[in-house]
């Protein structure tokens, strides 16, 4: 099977492969869970197909707090195994995607009658360091009141009793998904976005494939294979119910939102994980020119796609910030952008939203549909490993031939990451800046943080363009790269799920909407009406990120 490049032009060839080939594994859903399973399976030699209804990472996997964390909160729920597992995972993920999983310090201020007392925190963070396998230089440090205030002078000294500094990792969830998908494509997986699984196909009472609808061409087609995995995140129940006999619901959905403010409005010196007066905890995370704050945790009913940031959500976060940082006086008008996501949690009768475990679970229907839900971004690789182990076990017992292949993903670096460590990334940025003196340090940083060593390709595309406006050239080169190599089909794909600009630099979306639309019209053969429709959809996205009802 020849491998077409991962761009719009090659969709017909990918569809041909999906229709004509017989797969070992068909995956429904292109969030972190589905993308992780695809990579695990194809690197073990399985023939993999994956369909995603909208864009990759357009579900929950672009709406998280964007932390690859060791699960400090799980300690409070005594879920030691979970702490150990996700903690170890962090350092593996840092090796696999060094430019995308970046170590950051997190400050946990201790307040009177807060969630974490001094002794509990000291012991807890120590246990956390051990369970999570934290490197010595990153291990926790307990701080006095003075040291805590020095670390974060914006805090309310009157209520601070000390603090803890510990290790967390920050990421760009949507880029993790994109690079996982691209890496899987390199290993031969056949993957398509904007393709909905509309039905499950069965033979002899067992699922043997999926019926699909390609939104772009309007074509309906079928994919056949040995096993089907439902990795549809908050839509897992909907996909399960494609089998009409399935009535019960496995998921409990909760909504979480984040708001983005200019860094100068909340200039925290490092990320802070602080108490809210209702007993919850939230994060304030600085990232270049902005600080983002989140999250909430409220029961959610309805289509996950319709989840929005409400005025009530926003007020809750603003009040929490103003209580913890009394000099700040944050207002709703300060908000630059926001996002709302839906957690696909496993039902846990009688537990409140924040008490429900974040554990993942695999369930197999009587017709053999394998569904996986729950879990975290941080644990995606282990979830993928468990799912593929199960598929291989099922394959063995069906065929009677035992052929055990171990997961290889511990060693499969993401596309764009040829870096040994964080230092190597810094050297690469310096080298690129030297070789490209026309660009600013921030422009190089932006490219390398998002695309890793693929930044060089984008810079070479920019070099081929006429004109002197370096900013416009770089943006056009980035658009070309994403269309050509990352299956970008729509303006929202570029501005939201490849670059995160809607969240972290909404002004650049507003400033360059027409320029990007004109370029994409060229690359994707849009007519004028299509281009206007794309602009209208992106304008609506901006509205939803900035207007709250
Ligand atoms: P999704 O990303 O939703 O992917 C499912 C995909 O399936 C979607 O793209 C959807 O379009 C597709 N789909 C649905 N139906 C069909 C169909 N019929 N055919 C084809 N495709 C279909 N985890 C962390 O580790 N760290 C964090 O900091 C963190 N913060 C979070 C904060 C919030 C507010 C939330 C909501 C979650 C957070 N999480 C975090 C959890 C993490 O984001 C989720 O566990 C993870 O993203 C779920 O990924 P998924 O692939 O299962 O679901």
C-alpha cells in the first residue's frame, strides 16, 4: 500500500486505501486517546485505520489545562498507583516530545484552612517525588512565608502559611495529537479527519468494520478490519449506542473552562496551583504574553461540541483569582480568550464531580466493540498500550496463534523531536536565529516550541517567498506547512488545532484572518463563497471565545 503524503490533495488516495485494504485495527476518534492507540498499534506492526469526525484534537484534547502532570491531586484520593503511573509517564513523554513537554515549576501556596496543610504537603510532595520518579534537581522544596511571598509577591501575605515548589510539565495538547497522528502516518497508518463513523458493521454477530461519511467529498464508504476501537472521548456512549441494543450510559460528563488574560494583568512568576474558597483548587499558568487560568468542574449534559464558557464560569474564576491575588482586581473585560472542554469521566455513582476518579476503563460490547474512556492526556501512552495489548490477546485467542509483541512507543520519538534534552532545544533556537538573522527571537521560539526541528522547513518555505514583510512571510510559510503536511482543511484547523492562536494569541487571528484565508483559498482551491464561509465560521469561533452568556 503506497503512503500518500498527509495533505488535502491526497485525501482521495487515503480514502481508496481505507476502502480497499483490510485492517487489523480501526480506530474511531482522533483525540489523544485514538492518536495514541494508532501509534502503539502501527509500531507493533498492525495495519491501522483511524477516522476523526471533525479535526484532529477538536474534542477535549485541545481544551485541557495543558499539563502533563504527576497527579498530585490523586494523592488526596489515595490513588497511589495512578500517581506512580502518570508521574513516570511525564519523564517518558518529555523524552519522546521534548519540545512539547516542557518542565515548569509549580507553586502551591499553603493558606489557613486550605486544601493542603504544611505537614501533609511536605510529606505528600515527598511521596509524590518518589512515586512520580522526579529527578533530584526537580524535587519539591518547602518554602517559608517569606520565601513563598518572594516566589509570588502577588499572593495575600495575610493568609499565607508557607508554600511548596514542585515539578510539573506544560504542553500544547493539540500539537501532541497532531505529531502523534503524523508519526503514525509515517508508520503506514491510514488516517483521515472530517470523516464520521456513522455505523458499526457486523458479521456473524461480531463487529467487523465501520460505515463512514467523508464530509469533504460527501462520499459514504466502508472500512473493514479485525477489531474496532471506540476512542470517541465524550462521544464514547454515542458511538456505543450505534449498536441499538446498547442502552446504558458509561460516561459522566463534566465541563471545565479556562480564561486567558494579558500576562501583565496577572504577572505570576511561575505557575501557581491555589485554593478557592469553595474547597477546589485552580491553576494560573503564565505562557509568553498571556496567563491562563482554570479550571471549573461542573456536570454537563448535551452535545460536548456545544460546551461554552458561560458568564457564571468566568465570574467564578475571576473571583477565585481576586481572592488569591488581592492586588490584581481582574475584571471580565480583561479576558482575551477562553475555551471550554468536556471530561469523558467514567460514571461513579454518588460521587461529586471533583471526586470522580480520572481512571480510564476499557469495556467490550457483546458484539466485540472495544471502547476506551476516562483517563488523562498524561496517561495516553499507557492507555494505548493496554488497549493494543488487549487487541493482540483477542487476536491470539481468535486465531489460536500466540504472537506477543511488546509496545514500542517508549522509544518512538515524535515527529519534530530530534532533541536529546531541553538544552539541545535552546542550542537549536540559537542556531536558527544565527542562520536567519531577519527573524526575531520570539518568532524562532514560537516555531520551535510548536514544530520542533520542523521549524527549519517552515523557515525554508518563508525564504522562497517574495517581499520584505518577514512576519507575513513566516505566517504564509506556516500555513503552507500545515496544509501540506498536517492535513489542515479549514481556517479553524490552522488557528485552533495546529497553532493554538485562538487561545494564546487571539489578536494575531483577528489581524491575519484575511491573509491566511486568502492563502488557504489558494492551497485548497476554495471559491470566493467558500472563503467567505470559512471567515464567517472563524469569526464565530472568536466570538465564542470572547463573549459570555
Ligand atoms: P477527545 O479529545 O474528545 O477525542 C475524541 C474524538 O472523537 C473527538 O475529536 C471527536 O470529534 C471524535 N469522534 C466522536 N464521535 C466520532 C465519530 N462518530 N466518528 C469519528 N470520530 C468521532 N489531562 C491531563 O493529562 N492534563 C491536564 O492538564 C488536563 N486538563 C484538563 C482540563 C479540562 C477542562 C478537561 C475537560 C480535561 C483535562 N484533561 C487533562 C483530560 C484530557 O484532556 C482528556 O482526558 C483527553 O483529552 C481525552 O481525550 P480523548 O481522545 O479521549 O477525547
